[in-house]
């Protein structure tokens, strides 16, 4: 298992500079060569984008289920949707009122 935290955040609207706003799923994790290759192999270039400023990946929502599986390679893996964080290993749900996800 890889050390660190992988977080998948589903945004209401994606940033317009990445895939014309169609990329709503943001993936952040520590750098890991194998994980990056897995992300690249998961989706074609037209369905993913690297954000060098924020150091994260953006994907279209069609790849969300596959991303959740890949994220579980890390010790901590979380899915953030609106005001809820879900631990991808245990299913634990943590509701956070007013959680800011950048939307």
C-alpha cells in the first residue's frame, strides 16, 4: 500500500481551462510514478488533464468509479462530494457543514 492521502473531489462545475469545464473530478495525491501511469492509462487525453499550478489531475465524471478503485492504493483514500467526505476503505461518512471544495 502506498503511503499518503489520495483525495477525489467531485465539483459542481469544473474549471473552464481544463477540458472546457467538463472535468469535474479532481484527484490529489503524493507523487507516485506507478499511480501517475495508472491515471494516464485509465482515461484518454481528451478525458483528463494535469493542473501544474494546483498539482492535481482533472477527469470527466465518467471515470469516477475507476478513480475510486485506484485511490484505494493509498493508506488514506477519500471521496469528497458536496459537504460529505467518504473514506474509500471503510465507507465511513463524515459530514462537514460548509465544506469548501472550490466551487
